[in-house]
C-alpha cells in the first residue's frame, strides 16, 4: 500500500494532494482545535479518509491501518 500524505501533522512527509473534482471544502477548525495549548485535536474522519476506506498512520516508526467498515465503524490494526 502506498504511503498517504499527512498534511498538518508534524514530522509527517508527503505533499498534500491537489484539488479533486467534487471534493468537499475543508472543514472549519474550532477555537479549541486551533489552540496550541490544547491537550488534543479533533479531526473529522472525512478529513482523514478523503473518500478512501483505509488510511495508514505512522506512529513511532510503526505503521497502523485505520479502516472504515461498510457499516461506518472504524478498525485500527498494526
């Protein structure tokens, strides 16, 4: 599986993809999400998947796969 770009995530590589036909506009970020002192960020799953059913997440040099099932549930595997 090819590595997917991860814009906006520190230490991640890859260039953001170009605009896609019919792509939804970027979601707005709330004040809490934009605050660098916040303990966590909230990212809509549609922003992660961008129309795909699976994404790869690199964490401490390990690759995890986040998959969306046909019923809309999420499964994270190493």
